[in-house]
C-alpha cells in the first residue's frame, strides 16, 4: 500500500523535478550560466496561471498558456537585460564574470519574488488542474492530475530530445555545448544559439511551473528552495549533462518521497542534501559529468 | 585600484569612525538601533569579502558561519547561563570549527561546486534548527536570558568599535603579503603553488579568519538583539544581503563592504513609505550597480581620486 503510494507519488514529483532541472542544465551546458532566478521564474509562471483563473476567470487551458507565456517572456528578459550585458562587458575580468552573473540573477530572482509578493501577496496559490478526478490503482487513490503531470513532463522532455538531436538548430545547440569556439568557426552565430536556448528554457520553465502549481501550493517563498533543488539535482547529475539531471531528478524525488512517507515530512530534504555532499566528496563532477 | 596608500585610507576611516562615535549625542535610539545592525552586517560583509575577493571562494553560506556562532552562544547561555564572554567565545570557536568544515570541500572542489556546498551547509543548519526545536526554539526562534547592555549608546559603541577593529585587522591583512598570496591563489592556484606558496594553508587560514569574525559578530548580535531566529540570521536571503553589501561596496576592498551594508540599511529605511515595494527598489538599485558599476562604491571613490 505505502509502497505503491511512494512509487506513484515519487514518480510524479520526480518527473516535475526532471523537467525543471533539464532547462537549468541546458542553459549551463550551452552558455555556462547558472541562472539563480530559476525558482522565481517558475513561481512567476505559477502565479500568472493562477491569476488568469482567479482574476480573469479564464479556463485552465488559457491559464496554462498564460503561465507558459510569462515563463517564456521572463526568460528572454533575463537573458537580454541581465546575462548578456554581463557577458559582454569589459569592466569585469573574464574569470570574475561567473560570480557577477550568479549575483545578478540572484538579485533579479529576488526582485521577481518581491514583486509577486507585492502584487498577489505571499499566500500559497494552487492552479486549477486541467484534469480532474481520481484514479484507483493497486488500491491507491491518486489524483488523475499526478499521471497527467508525469505524462506531460515526459512529452516535453521527449520533444526537447527530438529538437536537440533531429533538427539543424538543435544540433547547433548541442555542438555549442561541446565546443563554442568550434561552432563559431563553422559560421554559426553563437548569440543566436544562446537566444534559442533561453527561449527553449523559458518554455520548459513555464510548463514545469504551471504543472507544479497544479500539483502543490506555490508561494513567492518557494522561489529559493526551487532554485536550490534544481541546482542540487543538476550538480548531482553532473553540471551540463541533461541525462545526468534526469537520473538525479529521480534519485532526489524518490529519496524525498520515501523520507516523507517513512520517516517524517520534516526531514524531507535532509537525505538528498547528505547524498549531494557525499557525491561531491567522492565524485565532484557528478554522476554523468563531463569535467 | 591600489592608488591610495594604506595609511591614508586607515586615517580617513579612523576619522569617520571617531566622528560616528559621537553620533549618540545627536540621534535617537531608533537610528542607533539601525546603525548597530548595519555595523554588524558590515562585519559579516567584510568577512565574506576576505573569502571571495581575496581567496576567490564563492561562499553562498556566510550565514552558516554566523548562524553557528550565534546559535552556539545563544544555546549555551540558555542552558547553563555562564558569563556572557564565555558564551561569545564558545560561539566564535564553534564558528571557526564550522569554517574548517566548510573549507574542506573548498580544497577539493571549485567554483559553482563549492558554491553549492556552502548553500547545502546553510540548508542543513536551517533543517537542524527546525528539527531540534527543543534546543534552538525551532521556527519561533531562540530567546536568550542575558543581553550585554540595555543602553542603546553602549550597544552602539560596542558595535562601532568592534566593526572598526575588525575592519582594521581585515584590511591590514588584505594589504599584507598574506593578502597578496591569497589573491594569487584565488586567481591561479596552480601558478601560486608553483611559485612555492602553500595554497592549502593560506586558503584554510582565510576560512578560519573569515569564520572567526563572522561567528564573533553573530554571537555579539545575539546578545544585542536578545534573540535569534533562522529567518533573521541563517536564511539564504540574509546571506544574499551580505553578498550584495560586499559587491555594492566594491569587492576586494574590505572597507567597501561596510559602505555597502550601511547603504542597504539606510536605503531600506528611506524607502519605508513604499511599504512592501521598498525591498524591490533596493534590490533593483543593487542590480543596477552590479550591471553598470561592477567595482562598487569604493571603486567609484578611488577612481574619482585618481582622476583628480
């Protein structure tokens, strides 16, 4: 009984983690940017979807669409207003740019968070799920929405895989993650690749955010923990490795679910953090890391 | 940026501190309270700048060290009521041990990986505080029975001179040969090692010194405020404020960090009429400074002197 419960719940939450962390890993793999406003972007998508249903009385599909649109738009703003100016400036030494991008995206994330709290208070918000109802499976009653979440997450990941491996633009992205200098020598505009990656990332963040909002109540306080969980999943999997991030998402998702069910919800995040520390001591580049 | 001599900067800073020491004659207790918080966060930011600006270690967890110091001192006082100086000493010692623990991964992993370890350290401490509520007071916070003094003026002078002393020590250290070696190991550890410097030893020293001042300031802060809570001294947003103060003031300047900390406190006070939006504006201004003036206030000051 509990076993099936853990299996099903863990699968749904892990799929969400996987989708959220994939975008994060993609950005790092291609442009070397750790986007610490990640969680805030997800929260913004949730709140947009919630506000569409609550204030504009839009249906769940329109709400989801608005949420994804907000994630997409904010992701491009993050790139054009914050990341790109820092990457191009000459005032900062090259080796210090990393910390500046970290600080700036962190500040940007907090700004989004504060603005959301100001406009819509910091109460937790739940987005009306697209699929209603409950399914009984192996004696466990599970909201249909959990299955829907897992399916959509995997569809989105599959589409991303096809995009990266089967299209010309996607192959350019893949090549840029392997060797940025090489691809500029082949005549591909690197800044276009970056824009494409941030656009893809925006859609992924929007989808992951909206699904998360249907699954759990999300408030502006969730931004920090969401960034931290994406960060730790990506480090666990190996920075920049998307398959690694997928595996790590399942490890972390199940570890958290098992702890929450068998020990206590208060200890939920602790084993995953301990695992992370252990992995970093034994194998600092993560499970499938390249460097 | 080494345009002004060390002695000149120290003399100017001393003049400002002496002037600030007379502030209690003119301003109200409320303003003093704000400045006390600004001075303590100034020390936090200076200690952070030593690690980041000089040793090149991105520490997202300054609050791990501060929290360790503050909570050790507070819990000790709660349990046994020893003299306050003993609590503060114990807190500082615990923070130094915490600094060594934090330094161990730094000697193995670099850059973002180390940044994450420090973030994890903060999350672990926060979890510990919530789970061990019978010791730490959990989410309600920890209340200590003793305070150093109830007089605003005494507390203010303690904070001011503590900040001045820490600042002087950290600043002199940063301009000493040790500071240069730290800077070299931060920029290129391999080459610094090839030149015969013991990178590991120097980095460990930087962590211990940073932890010493963070923990001492954290413990003093507990006995000024009379309480400690995870959201006010350990939470990641507190750490972010410290990092922002250091970057705003100008990294690798040590003293700039105090400017940044005072600026943050003054700004959030001046923008109070904006209500919930005030934090937004403060962070937006910080972002503009990061984007447009990456050298911070201190960078602007030294440059304008250079032009003159």
